[in-house]
């Protein structure tokens, strides 16, 4: 890593803000024993391990917390992204997302996420150069892409090829070496657009286009996607800017499903390509990065404004979801959706208005006035409008999660580094509550029940 960069993160083992005193503690009475325990409150959190001391008998395991889907469990200390879901605030390293979307570019934002500060000119040029110098992929990776069926989903191709990079860069295993980590970060941020573009070109049966490093990060990606026989791809600056902003908006989102997957997988100390493939797989699902694809399918199904009331009624009756609405953390308008809504106007001036926009706007209006959505604090999220822009720009829906993955890569690698440098982190390994059968004797095959299918255990 270049010397003029700020150090990555701080020592996360340092004591955090509050210290234990009488007021910063929680007193728990165990009514089974009548015993009382004082547990430290730090950063408005108690440590789950402090509950282990709460036992009925000395040989008890100790009290655990049960938190399926991590609704109320902090798994790490992070200094990267801040979200206030009730107020609709999103900040990267303290900078509001709206300001970054307006004033920054994607590579600068990626630097900010990874190294903690906005780069000065020298730092930026060095970083951008290092990323763009790593946009090429090994020729053998092309052969993998060639091997996929003609209708393979590009996200499946991206997941597989990014995993395959670990076989090319065996040095990536040196995760405790800062220089090696820095190199893998350049490679990952640099190569994701190339892998994505090759997957796209394969699915439309066009020859691969090699990176053009004279272009910007987003411009080069557009060239690799859409260049035909011309010598140099002529980029529309509005679309180039829009794509760059969309990447910024997707760059990190604290401990979401794919980032948690990245941290969990990488906590085993596997190389970052394998971990990124896992993170991208988590992103692929329709409840996460696949949601914008699902939004367009939903708008297609609705078909016209007149069908919206019936659709909303069906959602309220539990027959499906209003895709692009709702969020685990935001209980207010997703700030990214606000930026995207504005961006849509700029894009549609160039591409022509996406006819589905009118359905989306009306759907949003009706939902935001409806008690069902108001009561549950369901607002449009980032995916509600992003797909409309992507489609207007010429991306097939299958490419939507792929675009999300490119944007999210700096967030994944920033969180990966933070996790590795956090002396409190260990291999991720949740506990379970076992409610299955107690110990029983093995039954020989001839003596087992003769039903065709096993009875399912509840
Ligand atoms: N349409 C209709 N009802 C909904 C929706 C929705 N989109 N989202 C949540 N609800 C209801 C849900 O049925 C539940 O109702 P009830 O209390 O009566 O059982 C209530 O709202 C709370 O929902 P939840 O499922 O407990 O909330 P969650 O935090 O587990 O889920 C979510 C968050 C994003 C998975 C969910 O809102 C959802 O499935 N949304 C649609 C998919 C989507 O747009 N995903 C993109 C998320 S943003 C991009 C990203 O971060 O990847």
C-alpha cells in the first residue's frame, strides 16, 4: 500500500466511548435463583457473553440470547457506515450520502470507505491508477465465461468467476499481509466490472470488449458492455454520471445480508475472492439485491395504473409483497431512493421516459397514503426506482443485481479489512437452541417405519 495513505481503520480493540460506572450498567434479577447481576452498558449495548455468568447450577452453560435474523444483535464495531433508519440518514465515514452523490465520484467514495478519509489529489490519482491497472482479467477466465450456457444468469456467472479469481491469485491467501490485502482490493474493485461486462456480452452473444483505461470507471464499464465495431466507445456523459452515482449509492450499507456474509465467510480467513463470491450470492436473492429485478417484474404484472388498487389490496391480503418497499433498518424514506428519483429525470431526458415510471409513481402515492404501509412504516427503498433507470439505460433486468454487486464491492472489502483488523473478532460461529430429539438407540433398517415419506419434524 502506498505510504501516503492514511492508516486503515483504528485499533478496534481500543475501549469505546462509555466506561462502566453505576449508571452505565444493567441490573438483572434471575427469578429462578433470586440472584442479581450487574452487566456493563457500553454504546447502548450489553455484551451477550456477560450473560453467560447467569446460571442456575454451576455446570449450566449459562444464559444466551435468541435473536433469529439478528434483529437486535450488533455483531461488530464499525466505523464505516452510519444509518439512522428512523430519520432516513445514511453516511459513509461521516459524510452524508446526498453530498457524496452530488460532489464525489465512485472511486473517490470507494477510497473513502476503504481508507477512512477522502483522498487528496495525489492519493486519488494513485488509487484510481492502481484500480484501473487491474481491470484486465486472465485470458483463462474468459474460457470460464464461454463455458456457461447461452441463457445463464449473469449474476451466476459473476459469482462463479469472482470465486475463480482465487485460483489465479493464490497470494490472496496472505490475508495478514497489508500489501497483499491492498493488492487484492485493487484487483477486486478493478475486475468486478470486467467480469460483469463479460458475463453480459456472453449472454447477448457479442464478443468481449477489453477495458479501456483512458475512460472513467463507469465509462469503461459502459464501453465494455455496449461498444460495437467503433474504435472508441462514445459515452453519453449523463448516463456515465448516472451510473457512477448509482454505484456510490450502493457502495456500502453497514451490516446488511451480503456484508454480513462477507464478514462471516472471511472470518474463517479464506481469501477475499471466495468471500466476495459468497457475499455476491447473498446479494443475488430477491429480498436483497435481486429486489430491483423483482420491482420491474411487479410493474410489468400490474400493467397499468388502473390495476394498482387491486394489486395493493392483494398485497394487504398477504398475497405477495410490494417489492422495492420496506427495509429492515429504514422506517422512513430511504435517502438513496430520494437521490435516485431525482437522477431518473436526468436519465429519462436522454433515454426517453420509462413508461413504467408512471405506474411506479402512482403505486408509491397510493401506498404512502394507505394505512397498511403507514402503520408498518414501509417506504420506497433503493430498489424501487433504480431498476427503471437501469432499464432505460439499456440494461436487461438480469444485470440489475450485477450492477449492485459492482457498486457494493468497495463496501465489502472495506468491511473485510475492518473485520480482519478488529482484535475482538474471531471465526463467526452463532449458537443454537437445540429442540430436536434426545439421545436414542440406532434402529436397523428393517425395523424402521414403512411410510413412503418421512414425517416432517416440526
Ligand atoms: N410489502 C408488503 N408488506 C411488507 C413489505 C412489503 N414490501 N415489507 C414488509 N412488509 C410487512 C410484513 O409482512 C410485516 O407485516 P406484519 O407485521 O403484518 O407481519 C411487516 O411489514 C414487517 O415486515 P418484516 O418482514 O418483518 O420486515 P423485515 O425487516 O424482516 O424485512 C425486507 C425487510 C426488506 C426483507 C422486506 O421489507 C421486504 O421483503 N421488502 C421487499 C423486498 C425489497 O424491496 N428488498 C430490498 C431491500 S433494500 C435493498 C437491500 O438492502 O438489499
